[in-house]
């Protein structure tokens, strides 16, 4: 009894606001929380704030260079930079396509896995495997699949008579982005599938059966019973997927390094090059801020529409 | 309803098989390439099952690149990060679960926010910070970064495990005169073991798989992690080198595969729990 009483007392005794301590913790609580708090503040909150600030400076590599505050100079420069527009256009195409395709592919798979089918265990296990693989390995694996001479994709398509000669999937200007998007969908499917499956399993069976008794077909049952229950999960999941995809780096870095001719240079790859190849820290941080802005705008817009639709 | 189900079943199986092919095809090809001798690599009609399977690619992978060294480095970095992450997270997670403070809400907010921000905003200042502290291009620097970045999620995970422990146990201990630290050490910690194992495995695997931080924060070849070594492997892509590349990639996947094999059963249920609670 006394343990919780002492623990909660500071929060529930308004007469002594000064003695409440930091964040509503007493001495023991602080003692326990501080070892975890210090590194988080020092190595993630502080760098993030400094990163946002760097976007408004002309910071560059080199120990002697002086950094000064330049206000919105970086951003006016960004607006006139065609590489910036290209990479953000590519980033948005990539993030939209991967998120949408991933969602529909995962929804289909989750609906199948939610039924009593043979081989379900195999599909369940396989659906999780991409999750367990390092992004670098996924990139290497798909490079092997797409390999123009020794890849399985070209030889299969030739066997099926779809193509006549070997296709250079990852080094063709028009095919590289779609090819990379397929890999993005493949690698992101597990998470989305698992979340959707969990959502499907929480849909009440009684409700579905009641609808069936009232003569609702499978589509009507999905539309009127399953979908409304699934909807909040779908909103949260697609929002997060979009953010992750827009920020993604490793997979495409391994597959194409942004090539050919910048046709797969996602915003993060562009920013990475600016920062660590050319040493333009300030400009790269400004790119990061622009990415945050894009994400924030899309997320707010999307969530508002979503919630308005739901009434 | 039954009649419709049996009619629709073949279509469902076709769809399921299509998914299986899409999911498994690249994996099978990776495994197949890893066990293929070079002369089979560039055949006009390549086969999924190698005609003469060989382990040569694995031997070559370890000979041509400092693969063993990279595996050891990654093991040290990921192992230490996992250990430190849970040691720091257990007490903080306990506080989050048992105190009604702003800390829990702030941590949740931080878990969400840290997902939203592009890494580039964090990685430049981190690079500068570690360089000024003399920790650039050291394993310690990378360990610190990994600990910090897996901690929010570990905290969140462990918190829900602490909530599951009945408060009455602690109350009883307090009646017997045990202090907060003593209660945590003797009563709570032993009951937390499954949660701690899960959080540690999670931290280990995220560090093992990580690429961008390692790319920016390490330079010396002798210090490199497995992801960096694999990317170096790609470089000049003669057909003969694809075998060792595939073999090395396969070796690099083993720890995370083992991890997922362990937690696979809990995964769906755990995600469901999280979805309902939040």
C-alpha cells in the first residue's frame, strides 16, 4: 500500500507544488529515470534541435570554416536547385507508390491469412522473413534477382516469352524507379500485413455472422463490418508507412546509389551526398527541414481528411 | 454461405500461391546463388536448385573480405548496445509504469517524433558531436548512438511488461521495509525477464541490421560492421563474385532470422495488444 501511496503523493497534493520535483517524480523516481534520460537528451534531442538550427546556417566541413547564421538563404537556394525539385519529386512518387501498393498487397495477404487455408503457416512465416533481413541484404538479394546476365528475373521472363533480350533493370532511366519501388513494397509488407492481420482478428465474428444471416455477401460484409473496424488502424499504418518511406535510405543506396542519372535519388540520398560527399552541412540540414515540412503538410492534410470523412 | 466459400476457395489458393511466389522467389534465388559454383552462374537457363551445390562461395567470402572481423565487430557493437539499452531502460520503464508523471507521455511523444524526423537532421550534429568528443570512428561512439536510438522503443516495450506485474507484490515488499531500489531489484526485475529478453533482442537486431549511422560514423576498415563490409563487396560486379556476395549476405542474416524465429509466435499477439492499448 505505502509504495504506491508515496509514489502518487506528489502528483495528487496540490498544496506543495514546489516539492513535486522534476516531471512529477520524487527522489527515487528521478534516480531511476535519469540514467536513461541523460543519453537521450544528449544524443538525440540535442542533435535534433541542433540539426534543425544548422539548416539556417552555412555550416561546412573543415575544421577552420566558421559557421554563421544565414536565415533563409539555404531555402532560397533550394528553390532554385533543380536537383532538389527532382529528388523531392522522386521521393514523393516513391513514397506514394510504395505506401499504396504495400497497403493493398498487405491487405490482400492479411485477408487470406485470416482464413483457414492450407499452406497458411508457410505464407505466415514467409511474410515475416523480409522483416528479419538487414536492408543491405535485401538490397543485395534484389540486385541478384535483377542482375542483367545472371539474374533470375530476366531468364524467367525470357522463358515466358515476355522479353527477347536481357533488360538492365537497375541501370535503365525509365525502369530503375519502378524496379526499386517493387523492392520497397516487398521489404515493407511484413509490418503492414502483421498490423492489418491483428486488426482483422479484432473484428467481431458475431457481427460478421449477423450480417451474413441478414443476407450480406462477402463484399458487403467487408464493406460494412470489417472495413469500419479496420479503419483507424489503416489510417495510422499508412501515415507511418508514408513517413518511413519518404525518409528511407539504405535500401535504395544499396540498389542503385541514386542512379542512373539521379533517377532514384530519394531526398535522403541527396541530403547524404550533400553532407558527407560535398561537406555542405548547412545545406543538407536545410534539406532535412524541407523534408520535415513536406511530411508534416501531407500528414496533417491526410489525417484531417480522414477524420472529416469519419465524421 | 458455405456454398459460396467452396466456390471462392480455388481463387483464394491462386492468390495465396501468387503471394508465396512473390515473397519466396528472391529468397530462394539468394540461397541458390550462395550455393552455386561460378560456372553455373551465367548459364542461359539458370536453375533454382544448383546442379552441383558447393560451399566454396562461403570459403571465398571469408577469404576475400574481412568478413570474420566484420562479424566480430558487429557482434561486439550490437551485443554491448543491447546490454546497455536494457540496463538503462529497466529502471526508467519502471518509473514510467508506476509513477503518474509527465515522463511516460513525453517518452511516447518522443517515440513518435523520432520516427517522423529524417535521420539527416540528427546525423550531421551527431557526427560533429562525436568528432569533437574524440568518438568519431570508434566502436564506442556507434554503441552510444545505437543505445540512444533503440531506447525509446525498449522503454515502451518494457513499460507494458511492468504494468502487467501486480502492484500488490511491491506493496507487500514495501510493508516488509524494502526501499524502491530494493523492490525493483528483488521483486520486479526477476518477473521482467521475458520482457527484458525481448527488448534486448530487439536492440541487438536493430544494431546488427543498421547501415546509415555506421556508414557515417565509422571509417577505419578494421572497425567496420557487417553491413558496411557487404556494401563494399558489391563494387565490381563480375559474375564470378556473385556467389561469395550471396554467401556473405546469407551469413549476415542469420542472427536476425534466429531472433524472428524466437519471437514469431508472440509477434502477432503483441502487435494486437499494442494496437488495442493505444
